[in-house]
C-alpha cells in the first residue's frame, strides 16, 4: 500500500481528552454542591437535591441543591445589600475584578472545558476552542466598559439587583454574556443556571471567591423551573435577563407585567441559511455543518432552514450528503468527534417526535448510513428535502441536528421564505456578489446576519432578536443599555397638570371658544380619527366629551374601538416597507416640512393647548417645533458603527426601525409628546398608531390636518382617539404590532406588558405626566440593532 493510499483510507483513531481533573474536582466536593449566596456556600432551605448527569453515558456527575423561594429571597437580600457598595465602587475597581475573572477563566480553561463537556455533552473541541475563549473575551471586553462608564455613559446609573436565568446549551458562555455587563455597569446579580448544566456556574462561583469579589455581588442558585419562577416574581429584583424558549419567555413577560422590572429576552429561532447560485458551494457546505451541527443543533440561532436557489439545489444536496457521511458522532471528550450528545432524554424525545412529524407531513428524510452510539443521548445529523414552507419542521424550533431544506428561484422569493417565520434571531447569506448579499441582509428580519459565514460571536457585537426571538441585546455597547437607567435628576419632578397653576402668559391667553350669536349656533367642529392618510369616523359610532380644566365642554372626539385599531395597524403595516426604505434624508425633509406647516398655525395650536390644559400653549408649540427639528436632524445622523471584532471581518452594527409601533401618549404636553415621541419614531423609519393624550385629544385631531398637508405618506402616522387602556390592550394584543409605548398609570403598565406576550413585542412604560424622555432614550427605543458580519481576505 502506498503512502497516498494509506492517507486516503487511514481511519480516525480515538483522541480522548482526560476527564480526570474534572472528576477530581467533583470528588473534592464529595460530589455535592450547595448554593452560593452572599459569598458563602450553604445548603438549600428545603434540604432538597437533584442529580446532574453526563448525557453521553447517563452516569451521575454530582448532586446539586434545589433552591426554594426562601433561598431566592436570601440571595436577593444579599445582592441588595451588596449593591449599596458595589454601585458606588469606582469603575476602575470594577474593571479590575472583571479582569481578574477573565484571567482566572484562562488559567483554568481546560478544567472549565472538560467540565462543560461532561455536563452538557458538546464536543470538547467546541468547549475548548470556542466557548471558553469567548467567556474570557466577554470579561475582558466588559472590564473596559466598567473603566469607561463614567465618561461614555454619563448620566446613567446601574439598575440594582438583576435576576438572570440561562439555558443549558452554552452554560458558561451564557453566564458571561449576562454577568459581565451587569457587573461592569455596577449591578449585583442573582443567577440561576439551567437545571441540566449547573456545574461550570458553580466552578465560576469559586472563582468569585478566589479573587475576593465582595460578598453578594454574584449569587448562584441552582434549581429547576420553580427556582426561576421565584426569581422572576421576587419584588426585590429590578431586572430579569432570560435566555431560553419563546414559550417560557412569554410566561416571564406576563409574570413581570406591571412590576416595573426591566426585561431582556433572548428567545428561540428558526434561522434561514440562504445559498445563492453564485455561492462557493464547498464553502457553503462547511457553513451548513457549522450552522446546524455545531453543538448538536442545540443553538438558538442554528441555521435550521436551508434555502437554496433552485438551479443549484441538487448539487448542493449531493455535496451535503457526502459531507454528512463523513461526520463523526460519539464520545464528546474525543477530540476527533464532530457531534456530541443531546443534553437529556427529554430533548432527544422532542427531536425524534418532530422528525417523525416531518416524515408524516411528506418531507423526504435522509440520514448517514452509519449508526450512532446506543449508550447515551445521541442523534444523527438529519437532512429533510422537499419541505413545504408551512410544514411543522420549517416553522417550529427543533433544537437538534435536523436541517429542513427548501428552494427558491429569485432573491425576492428568498427574502419572503427567510421571513416566513415568527422568529427573527439570525440568518446566514452565501453569495460571491457582495451587493446582492448586503441587499438581502437589509431585508431579512433578524438581529444578526452573517455573510459567507455563520455562528460568529464576539463581545463587541450585540446579539439579540426581532419579533418572537425576543428583545434587548447582549454584547457591544448596545448591550450595556440593558443594565443601566437614567440617573435620578437632582431637580424636583414636574407637577401633574391637576396641581400646577397656569403661567402668567397662559392666564393672559384668550379662550379658543368662538363667539356665539343668538340667531345662529356655532359651526360644529367634528374631530375624526386619522387612519391610512384619511379622516375616518369611529367604528363605534360613539364620541367622548373633552373638557377644559374649569369643566367647560370644549368638544368631542371619536371613541375608537378594536376595529379602528385593526384598520390603523393594517394601514401602518402596508406603509412600513416604503417608509423604511425611504432615504433618511427624505424622511428628514418631510419632518422639516411638517414643522414648517405647524409653525404656520402656531397661534391656533397655542390657544387650543391652553384651552384644554390651562398651560402656556405657545411655549409648548415652540418646544414641539424644536422637537420636530431634532427628530429631523437625527433621521440621517443616528448612525451605526463598525465593531472591532478580532476576526477578519467588517461587522456592521446598523440601527433599524422596529416596525409598526403603538404610542399611547401621556396626559399632559399633548403637542410636545406627539412631536418628540411620535416624531422621533417616525424619523427613524417606523410607522405609527398613536393614541393621543386622553385629557387633551383635540390637539391631535387638529394635528392630523397638518399631517395631511405635509407629504406624510398615507398610513405612516395614524391617530385613534378613545379610552386609553382599552386601546392599549388591543394594540398590545395585536400580533402585527411590533412595539408599544405606553404612558399611563401603573395598572396600565401591567395590562400592556401582559398583553404584549402574545408575539413578544417590545414595550416601553412611561409616566402619565411630567418630563418626557430624553431624545437619546427615544432613539434607542425606536430602533433595534442588526449586526452584519462581512468577512474579508483571501
């Protein structure tokens, strides 16, 4: 046999990584772990424990504590006590602690990697070469933000106690994504690792002890879903950060509704992997391997839907089957293994059921000829072809090594198929035409887009979803906003409109009421709704009286209902694509024109505002004009950035409009609220359904007359008057609304947040009266960041 023949036929030999150091660490703890609270280890109050198993062989690794509500309470108290000092600790000191964490992770990198593989089942190559280096990177990166917080996030303060719940697919990496930014910004943490994979979090707790982290800054509670629920519901927690399934995320949204807790959710996905006919197919095949068989497909952003241009589909499938035949499934500690074990029997059963469903629905199944190990939770790489776009396996997250392939003919069809899902976490685009790739990237509704690459992550690049893949970002500067709030103003809060007295100028303002004569009544001024660029009568057939502060009847507005909201949302959705694609310069010019036309009627609006609020209406008109100018100015200046990810990539972080937004305005400052909130959202490419101030709605019904003369495209700005909370509930429940901003009482906060769980839309809760948010806050709330990874180099 020649050397060439030998190299072609030489089989892989085993290359096992030694498990003994990790097993020795477990043995040193007698295979039993308590809870890490206030810098100390303690047994659970319930004295309940549960086993964590190695999914590759079902052998018991250790027993861990089952935290109860009592333990959660103790951990939150410890975190609250620690927050007082930690939040006041200089940024440089926090940076040094985070730096120490990064160094300790590197010093114990192999122990972390082996322990993760034993507990999770993923191949040692992935934990060793991807997960653990990224963990260290996140702590290093956020140490820098701790150092820079005072200068780069001036005027912002930490939130307080943060409850964090992480999944089992990337146990230590998800811990770093959550803990690093929280600590960098001065928060304290209560973290619950996944029930299946708690061990590396417990090793991390030991690191916290070893570096002298102040007690209570980080608390680790192991347990099942009941522990997570107790953490979510605890009134002492200021924010919940959750990564997991959309179904659980929906429950968390409902549970926190009205509580005032800040919330970030990174949920499920059904990410498309698009291959165009000019793509390098060999590279694309390797991309598919990384996209769907990395971590056994147990990745929220896994490229589980393969969309191939029709002319190259069979060639692509042939190459893919040949590559699948060479993949190796087996002992995760073997460095020559490509695919490890599924995390638990319950997850394996779910994969099997969904695969059977795919067969029953008519898709064609293909698996390699070899068999997977009989011991442990293993499943072979699986390819489905001839998949219908509406089939279960094309729509539901399988979270396993299963790929569903569909074909398309044109780029337009590719975009429609890619967006044909309730999720929006990530996408991968393969084409040698960079113009085509970037054009497609801007049209796909997902938070991360990879071009000729897949599953690239870095601490400098934000990660998070659109639609039912959640909201909020992790990583990058955009991820820091999830862990800060506006610092308390030293100035006293503005009085509500019920208690503040009119200014002298307002008192001197003449009444808007027309003169009346005994021989004829005044002409009735009918205020309608404004939907799809036209005035519309309310479907309800009812009107609502509007009174001045002194009780005088000023007029009536339509009482909008569910059908009016439906019509307004349909109009906004129909207008969104064209408005989003309009150049920022064009949107700015339209807003300037809107301000110009409003200024022509400044005197009228000033009188109208004074009549309804008793305040200085002329001053508010001037403030509204300035707000519109500010919105127009930001339209073409709220720019993205290029993240310095340490790979040969240009990673573009681009703020995009959220979509159709419902804005329920505050009680007072009726014109300024419209200009600042709605104007800024409009400037950035969103389309709107606005419910005006319930106490001064006539300003908005006058304002639509200005909209009609200002080149605002029909459907981009819709106004529905009526009962605020009734309309808020309808907007929050509407699955074609992408975000709701609600200014109203605390009970309304709960109503909106709970109702928004249907499609996991973003919500922003505002005070019913007082100062409006600053423009920088509005800009962030009106956009979502898409990260596009563009590799370069030969």
